[in-house]
C-alpha cells in the first residue's frame, strides 16, 4: 500500500494525486542515470494545462538515460494531511520524495505562485536557501516567463534558464551527468553550468541598490568579474519551430483541468508588440510553425 493512499478519501479531488493517467511515463528508477522532477507550483488542474511542462516531459523521457516525473502543489487539505502524518511531497509517477531526485525543474508561470515554490521545498524537506544546499541535495532550476525577473526568488534557486528550453534542457542534463560522474562539489557544478547558453546563476552576481532601496543594477560578484561568460546572460531562442520538438504524447488527466482542451502551438511570439504583454515581449522574435509539421 502506498504511503499516501490512506489520505485520499479525506481530501478534495483525490484524482489530483492518484497517478496512472493514460500517457504517463513510468520508468525503472534504477535503470536511468538522471532523475528529473518537473514541478508546476500550483494545483494539478493548472499544471496539467501547461504546454511547456508537457513538452519538457516528452523531451526528457524520450532519452533512455533520463527519467522525468511530475509534481504539483497540493491543495490545502492535502498539505495539512501531509504535515499531520509527517509525509513528504512526492512525484506522481513513482511517488518518490522530491528530495531523492537529481534535478528539480520549477516552472515560474506567474508571481503569485512564488510562495508555493517555497512551500513545495519545505514539504519535501529540502532547505529553502540555495546557500544552505550542497551536492547532496537536488539541483533547483527555474524556467518560464517568470524568469524575466528572477530576482525576487533568486536566493532560493541554484540556476535559472532564460528563454526557450527545448534544446537547453538536454544540455543542462548532460552537464549534470558529466559533473556527477566526476564527483565534484557544487561550486564546480555551477562553473560548468555557467557555460550553457541562457543559464543564469544568481550566486555569481550581486544586486546593487541606491540609497532609497531601489535595485539599480546586477553585477558579477567578486572573483567572477574577469570571466566573460558570467557578465552577460543571453536568452535562449529556438530559431525554427519546424525543427523543434513538439508535444505529441502527454498524460491525459482523470479530471477536468483549467484549460480542458487540446493545445496546439502554431506560433511563438507576437507581431503586435503590446508593451503591457509579458508573453509578447518574452517570446520574441515571432516564429511560426508550418502546417506541414
């Protein structure tokens, strides 16, 4: 019997937690090199509506040496039960505690979910502050449109990926695998990750404020000024959507999700350029997918 199964009759919408949806990928935990948990820091209904998480789930699980599983923020009743019984938050596919994964990849979709990120780490028994974690803990990565301004949560993350993740996610895993095989410390992992395009490592930079407390600039920390790869982080852009992976297989939820429909990405970016629109700016330049693909 699974540890959390006795809780399900006493929480709302238990289908959020029971796993085994059609299309879910289950791999042998001991048969892969790298375990990645893809985490949407909001409820299952919202996370299952997110196209980016579906895409990364497919890309990672298409590799035989990588296992990717999902996790979402529990609803308040489920959180209360986990805390009452001293149970950690787990992934859906194998119900492994998140602290047992190599990499935790958080989507940052909007600022209101940032406190959920901290709550997920706390429920998983993982130290909140990046400086309190070492090579024994999972590597905490953030991505998504929220990384357009990562500084409010920068101290909690090991690194951020700015921009499109289809290509970069496999580069990040490859660097992690090479580092793990070499047995280095966390600082050496940071050094290696800094060479991946689009990767921003907050501990390599220092915010500067004016006398009124307003953030004015972010500069390389002492000891990193001379390393040009740290001084300018460029957003990753997939130039051609026709050559990029596309989500053709993904878990089908048991319950009605927020956007309960098939999602098809026909373009990325927008020609209008409205200044109030975060997505229109963040996903520039405009790229269209040919109907032939």
